[in-house]
C-alpha cells in the first residue's frame, strides 16, 4: 500500500470494513482495517444497543446511577463481544468446523485460513480482550459487589461454550438460546446492575424483548448454513427445525419484538417514546417478504457477504428497529432530564 495513503482513504477503508466485515477492494490498507475484519466489528451495533438500552433505562429510573460504572460495563460488553468472535473463530478452526469451503471463510476472510493473522496473533487478541475485561470486572466488583461477577463470568461461560468442546452449544441446537440470554438479561441486566446495584423485572423484560432481534440474526445465519451444517452433524436449531419452520420462527420472533415493546409500554416497563421503534415496521414488512421469497441462486451484486442471505436481511431489520428504540428512549431521557 503506497505511503501516500491519506486519512480519508484510511477512513473509507475502515468504514467499509465496519459495514461489511470485509476489506475494501484495495485490500487491507492498515492494521485498523485488518482487525476490523478479523474481529467482525460490523456486528457490534447489536451489543452497543444492548448496552445503551441499559444506560437509558437507568437514566430514567428513580434510582441513583453511577455513570462511571455504567460506562465501564458498556465498554466491557463490547470487548467481550470482540473476544467472543475471536474465540469462535479459533475454536471452530481447531475442531475442524471452519474450512475453506465453509461459509465463515466465504462471506468474509477467515482470520486464520486467509492468513490475515496467525493462530498466535488471534490467541493474543483473545488474551488482551480477556485481560481488559478482567480488569473491568474486578473494578466493578470493588465498586459495586460480587454479583457483578455473575454477569461477567456467565457471559464468558456462554461465549466459550457456544463453540468450544465439550459443550459446543451451537452444535446441540442451543446456540440460539445462548444468544437470547447473552444479548438480553446478561448484557442489558449486567450493565444496569453495574450502574444501579439493582435489577427490576422491567429491565429483564425489556432485555429479553430486545434480545429477540439479535437472535433473529443468528437464526438467519444458521439457515444460510443449513446445507453445510446438516451433513456434518452440526445440529443448529434451524437444522433441527428445517428451513421452512426455521424461517417462520425467525419471522415470528421479529414480529414478537414489536408486540413485546408495545406490551412493555402498556405495562410501564418502557417509556412511551420507545414506540418510535414502530417506525421500523416497513423494514419488518420488507424482511417478511424477503423471507417468503426463494433464496437467489447466484450472488446478488449488492451483497458483500455472500453466501449469507437470510442473516444480512435480519441484521438490517435489527439495526433499524434497535436504532429507533434507542432514539425514542434517548429522547425521553433528555426530556426527563430537563423537566
């Protein structure tokens, strides 16, 4: 790469890598681009949304909030997500699940198989993430109490058990439940507890409703991988259900998210501006229609993550619905703060 590469060039590469989990056409331009691709940083908005839901619920709650603790907890779950991605790639490579012909190496460069990093570098990245999260956990235990460790270690366990032997939850049809628990009660509940020292049912309910969205993304991804997983005995939930029922369940979960938000507003578990997420209904309709259509037989020109098809559709819906939820809650938090 020429030394005359401008900051604008680098930022364009970073943006593309973040949006698509792939390097730009000119390839890896620098270390930042490399690690954005290696860590699959493009999926971090789902984790950040979980953290922000907790932040905004704490902001409007009638309890004292320690904002340093909240900030540390949000940073912690983002780092944990990065570590999870690296751990999954390392473990799936070690057990022989990830190969050059498996979707993980087709929709984006596989960190090890593509030569972007060595196993040692990947392991170093995992260790760095875990050390940082350990420091955050110890700090929060000191500042709050030992219950913080339950959230942190629970997340670490589910992250490890998702792909690692002997549990390998993904292979046993439990990976989807893993994600529902992690992106919901553990992430949202953990951040809220770190900031307030309490965990009311309303927070757990809101966490679980939002977690339906990241779970639809994983469902879509596993539907995409059905032709690869079924022959190898990797019994993800879509493999167990079959493609038709798995797509129907994914659609039902997306619909259930909106029903859940409305129910939580009626129950006063969420502020009424959370209903701004309903503006995302046209994207839901778009998702429903796409899921009712057959999968393309060839790579569409606007799909940078082929052979994934159902997963990016669910991700675009999740990003829109989650972003609108945060925007509505943020508006209410600002309004409540200036009243």
